[in-house]
């Protein structure tokens, strides 16, 4: 496993001054208090993407409401400057105490998950080489299964297609667990109308090169078809195709637009 130690954070070392007080408008996240002797030098809160790490140390890109807080140690606080180990252990203990779990810890990096009040929090703690602390807390609402087989059929009869937000592992074609209910509803759709034939069509955003994106979208469309075949749908009723980044439905210049472009469409034949 490649060393995951805060590479991105290090390029900013020295650019953030020591502060005697918090930056205007900044405060701690409601779930986690700060370590003694620290002030907030900057903070943001918006819908964004977070580079997270799974238990294998693989980079996973997650989307949601992201709170980003940069803490700077104040040498005039009278507190002793902590070590990387102390920082990560402190946050780990605090997160586990409120019901969270460790995903990965590697030197000055810690990744954790907490499920509370129906929300999944992905928490990332990154230490810089001068003991600054970068805290990222991504809030992910549970995926609401709002689409039903009947609604899919109505959309196919009306428009000829329906776009579905089926989530896959980053850069791969494996369907994420939380999206399996969507696949179940496609199966119910196919079961409810035995004459229906569909094309399963994968789409990506424009991140990466066009050739790789086309192959990825094709593999993902095939993964959905294979999942339906495994449930008992006759493969002669389905086909699949990957369009890659060729058919965007939103502006790829924003993360929100890119998330809409990453989709699977069911097209009525």
C-alpha cells in the first residue's frame, strides 16, 4: 500500500499564519471539539467531493455536504504541541465514543465513518508536518429509494427512457451496496411486463480521458445487465452500451453537473 501521509496538505505548509483567534465565521463541527491549543485559520462548508480512503488504502471519491476546517497550533496557548499519533488517537477516540468506527489510520492520516440520525458522516483527519490539523466531515444523506418499478414503466412509456443514479465503486464497475435497491426495482419492472425489452446505457462525466470513460461506462452498463440476469431476467430482452462522456445532460464544469452526468439510463426498445 502506498504511503498515504498528507501529500496534498504538505504543499500548503507555511502558507497559513499562526492565529491567536479563530478566522471570522468559523467554528468547530457540532460532532467534534478541537484539541487544546488550536485555532481555526480557515473553514468552508458546501456541496463538494472528498478524497477518502477505504480500509485497503484505496482512494475513494465521495460526494455530499462537506465541512472543511483547518486548525493551526498556537504556541502562545501554553499547551504542548501534540504529535501526529496524539492527534489521530484523540480524534479516533472521540469518534468511536459517539458510535463511529475506524476505516483507516496511517501515520498522520485517519479516516472514520459515523452513522447518526439517519446520516452517514465520513470523517477525515489529516496532519501537516507542523502539527496543523485538517478536519473534513462529509455528510451523506441516505439514498432515498424514490423510484419504483411502476414509475420506471410510466417514464419509459411516456419518454422512452429513464435516467437512474446507480452508484459504482470509484473507477470500477462494481455496483455499490446502497444502489442495489434500484437494481431490484429494474428487475420488478422487467418482471411486471414480460414483453418489455430495454437497452442499459452507461454515461460518465468528462474527468479522465474519453477512451477510458467509454470503456468504464460500458462495463458499468454490463454490470447492471449481469445483475438482472443473475436475478432471472432473460438476457435476450436486454442489451447494453457505454457512451462515456459523449452525452452530458449537465455542465461538467461544476461537481453538481458532473454528478448528474454520471448515470445509467434505461431505454425502451
